[in-house]
C-alpha cells in the first residue's frame, strides 16, 4: 500500500509540474508572439516610408504625407530629452537607493520613503505633467524656458522647454530607477560588505568601491528602464515641451552658441511626432506615423541589446 501511495503521489507531482510548466510556456509564448506581432505590423506598415532621407531631414508642416519630410528633429529631441532626464534622475535615484539599502536599517523614516516612492510610481504621467507645468510656469523658473510677454498684468514663465520637460521626466522615472537600484544593491552578498569592513575600509569606501561595482548590472538595467520610459512617454512631452515639429529658438539650433536657446525652447520627440501624424492627432498621415513608430521601437530594442551586451561583458570579466 505504501508503495502504491508513493507512486500515486509521485505521479501527481509529475502531472502538477507538467501542468505548471505548460502554463508558463503558454503565457511566455503569447507574450513573445504579441511582441513580434507589434514589430512585424510596424515593419509592414512603415517600411515603405523608412529611408535615410526620412531619418536625416526635418519634418514639414503639411497635410500631404508624401511631402511631410523626415524625423531628424523629433529623433534628436528624443535623445536630448532622454539625456537630460537620466542625467538628473540617476544620481538622485542612486543616492536614494544607497540610503534605503545601506543606511536605513528599517527605520520608520525609510518606511515612509518607500511608501512615497510607491505612490509616485502609481501617479499617472498626465498628473506629473500638469504638476511640472504648474511649477515651472512660476516666474522664478523663467530661466528654464522663457517669460511670457505681451500679456498685460501677467508675469509668468512659459513653462515649456527641453529643460522643463527633462526635469519633469526625471521625477517620473525616479521610483522605477530607485527600486531597481535598491534591489541590485541588496543582491550583493553580505560577505562582500563584511570582508571590506574587516580589512579596515570605511562604510562609504565599501559602498563606492565594492557594492556599487558589484551591483552595476542591476543599476544599468534601472537606468535603461528609465530611458525607455522617457523615450516612450507622450503626456509629459505634450504639456511641458510643446508640439512644434522643429526646434525653436535661435537658428540653426545645432551651432554651439545656439544650444542653450534650443534647450530653453520648445520642440518635439518621436512620441509627440507620432501622435501629431496619427489619425488621432492634428493631421492624418498613418504611413508617416507607422514609420516613426518603427524607429521608436528600434531605439528601444537597441537600448535593451546594449544592456544585454554590457551584462555579458561584465560576466565574462568576472569569470576571467
């Protein structure tokens, strides 16, 4: 009887394991299929418009998609905005994650911080965009955009520029980068800390020279996650950057003496350009919108490939 019961229990475990494995494989396959379906659909719809000229020319204000120009300024705008947002958010996020993982020791203040971070992660981006517009429209922040002129009795900043949008984006991605970096720092074995402190190193030296380099893969993942969210956001861009197709400010914008003017004025990104050219936007040029979407997806894929490459490179270095 005992042998039969053991055999029956073993068979039930095998069936349960097979069922769980099948369910996991099924939903993983569905996820991959959806991802590939989106990419293939964009390739089919946007490949005819995609060309080197499309990438290197500026967009034109027209209702004819054959005369719409390219996406050079929205593409550059996405890169500029991502750079500003990450430059501001990364040191802020890393410092917060270091405090939470290395210094907080589960005190009530750290618990309050974590609750606030979780709440910020759940705030819709449109709310963050309105908050950013309200804050940076104050005249004290006029140096980040420009002052409103020609309106009697009004003294306020325009509140729309690459700098304003980049700072607002930094607030939006903070919780995601903090969470990822904190988990990466916590994943470093305690023996690394103990060994370094036993050798006489200070806590800060241990954090900067031992823990952060050991957690670099996870930290890089957090940074790329933040970059992906910045590149793909539309609400914050539309409210705090504006919807002008080309760079505004002093022209030509690419000359070094005009960079600050370009950063403190309006422009566009790939997401706002896609919205503008889609049937839901101000014009109806679906072929152009699909081509812009394809470029956006390619950028996100490149970011993920870069993370994968860095992770493998570091793993090889550790093995050596």
